[in-house]
C-alpha cells in the first residue's frame, strides 16, 4: 500500500545522506584497490569489496596471486585511516509529475530538503547512480535494519 505524503524525519534524512556520502567515498577507493577503469557496477568483485569496506573491514589485495581478502579492522589497531577526497556530489531530484528536475544540490542541501519531500513521489539522481532512485527505495535500503 502506498502512503500519501509520507516524509522522512530530520534524523532519517541525516542517516540517508550520510549513507549516500559514505557509499560515494567508497567508489574511488574500490577503483584504486582493484585498479579498475570505468564503472564498478558490472564487477561482482568490486561490489564485494565495496560491501566489505562499507562494513568497516580492511581489504588486502595480493596482486601476485590475484586474491582479495577481507579482515576485521580490529586486526589492524595501528592502521592509519585516510579519508578519500571526492568531488562534491551534484544531486538532482524530481517530485510529483516528474516534468522538471531540481538541482543540482549538494548533500547538505539534500539533507535539509528531504523532510519536506514525499517519499513516494520523489526520486534522486547523482553521478554515482545509473538511473533515478525513488526516495522510498533508498530509505528502505539504507534506513531499515537488517533484522527487520
């Protein structure tokens, strides 16, 4: 059942935008680790490596044996963590009739806008996506706990 005018809370908007930001920081790291040119979406290995990085695990690449393994970050207590510098996201969104895209807005502006937008009639797009994603789908993927 589709609910009309269901909106994200300010807290949910913050969590969703943090997730989007973390995912977009992961993309260049995966490209660097696996030395991939072009898009990551078609590589099962790239998706696995990205998932492990998003879980906070450390990825070790053996280029001689062409093996990738993951380890808990607890195994490397003295490891220095360097944030990845990414270009600011240019995010577009459509609402209702979808006749006109709004944007670009940055992730911080999106966070402010989300509590005012209907989840079921809003979709977003940015350079890391291949197609428009509905806000309802994004919230389902990033705001519900795996145990629900």
